[in-house]
C-alpha cells in the first residue's frame, strides 16, 4: 500500500486526480482498501461535511479537499482555503477553474502570529526552527505570509465555523495557538493531520492535549493518514 500511495503521489496534481480522490471518498463501488488510505475519507471519520457548513481548509495545497468541501457545503456554505505557497496557489486556482463561488482563497499560512515566516520547501517536519511546507523548490527557503485564524476570521466578519481541517506539515502546534478564541467559541469539528514529526514524535499527542484544554473530546485515528480529531461534548 505504501508503494501504491507513493506512485499516486508522483502523479501531477490535476482535476482528473482529484476526481479519482472524490470517487474513492464517495462511491459505494470504491474498494475498501482504497477508502482506508484516502485522506478525504479520514477527515470525515467522525462527521461528514454538511450543506451550509463553514469549513476552514488550512493547508489547501492544490485543492483536493477544498473542491470536495465546496461541493458538499453548497451555495449556502463557505470554504476558506489557506495556502501560502505560490506554486500550490497557482495549481489550486487551476483546479477550482473559477467554478467554486463559495471558496475564499487566503494566500497565507496559519500560525500563532501575524507577519512573515521562512519555510523550508520540500521537507518533512521542522528544520532548524523553520516551519516546513510542501511545494516550492526542495531544500530552499521560502518566505510567506502567515496569520492567526482568530484574526483572519474577524477580518472576514465570520464568527462561526463548523469544520477546521489542517494539514500543514508540522506547523499545527503553532497554528492551533492562533485558533484559540475560534475553537473556544464554536462547536467546531476539528480534524488535524498529525503524522508530522516534531522532536522525534508525531504531533498527535500534543494536538490532543491542546484541544482537551479547550473543552474538546479528542482521539487520533485513521493510521494511514494519522489525524487528530476534536469535538465538543453535546
């Protein structure tokens, strides 16, 4: 399965590749062995996206989850796609093809402060104190704009979100700090890719700890794309 996923990852990002992902996530005909490796399935492990939802897609990459969420929230919902990498943004817009009127692209990464941050492109985890991002030119630094989710939602006049999805290559611990008021004040469903390595371990334990401090129930699951989930008790 690892080899199959590796070969799939080498295929350039495009609409056809996304269409295959969507088929795996939604079709009852999709084989189980594919569904259990599909991140789109993993993000909805505890709650499916509903029509009218406000969804935050942090680490939109080239738009697979963005387009998927856009179709599910419909005309009454909204998807906020955070992506700081210029190459990823170009492909994200191409995959949206101007069809998704309910998507707002924010050309920033999520962090615990406002400003500029230098990322190391094409690496996994943190390198010499610099955050990492997929995309760009491998091994080269890339300076991008970052923002706090609390601040950006205030700018947009959005007080409520239903889903917070993150896949931001190890920066999730800092990004969560910038989401504190949003998560404390909402009954948001949280799904954070937490297989990224920090200090010799994946980030799931620390993500769960932070969410519990803010009143969330938490669990990490979906081992093929380890994800930390959070939800508030009813």
